[in-house]
C-alpha cells in the first residue's frame, strides 16, 4: 500500500505521537526509542485497516490494537469516525479520545490542529502542525482518496479539498501514501498540478468524481 507513517514530537519534552500506526508497530516504537522519544498517543486519519489495522484483502494488519498491547496511550479520532474505528480494529471506546472539528492537541509544546475532512470516510481528519499538513487519504500529491467506498461522500470530499486548498501556499503537504515520486510538496505546487483542483464548482466536480 506504500503507506507513510509519521512521528510528530517535541525534542525538549521528548514526547511524540504516531500518525496511522498500522504496519510494523514494534519497529515504530523502536524508532521512537532510538530517537529517545516517548510515545504518548496515536493519531488516526481514518478507519481503513491500512491506517489503523484490521483485516483487509485477506491480510491481518496489526495496527492500533497491537500498539495498545505495547503502550497505554490515547488514540485520537474524530467522533464521527469512532464507531468505524472500533468495528475495524476491535479496540474499545475507552481507548479512543474522540474529537470535534478544529480541536487541537499538544505534544509537549507542539500544537497539532485536527482538521475534519470528510469525504473519503465520515470522520477523516488531517493534522496541521508548524506549517506542515499531514493529509492522510484526503489529499495526495496526485489525486485524492476514493469516494466510492463505505462511508465515502464525493460532495463532502469537494468541500474538504477546498478547505485544505485555502491553507497558506507554503504549507508542506505530507500525504498518507506515496503515490507520486516526491514524498512531500508545497501546497501551492499541489494546487497547480493536482487534477482534483481543476473543477471549480461542485457540479463540475461531481461530473468527474460523483
């Protein structure tokens, strides 16, 4: 699936969070430990097994259930996504920290804004931190997340992409998958080159993606 996993942390407090810890959970914890960072939470962009774990196409992916066996930490999700996450991963509600759109969390002194971006899934979220956007499956450098899966909504995806497009030009986009050669790119370049920004109205968008 060529997934990206991100660790966001404060080098003063030595605390960090893991974004979408689906694969290689033990290795992710080892990476944090090698950097002398303590994992204090996980952020889930959305409920799909290649991002939070579970069963997919005959594969069982460890994900947050295996992570919680190793460390007792909160899993940060949008409230609208919680039922989907529990059903996919088997974790219980007491492990989830359910958020509203626009909530922020702090890791040490590093502030992370949670941007609700429904469309790919009902509770998809992106993370804005220090002029960097961890975009999950809402926005890739080329294309966007699928809108023909359970819980998807193409009209909502159009609105979510417009929300992200309004961020400052030099915001660096870090997608959830490496579906293009670079691993990140400034937002102004993504807006210029990504075909999902070509339709200028929702009606035009629906003709392409509806």
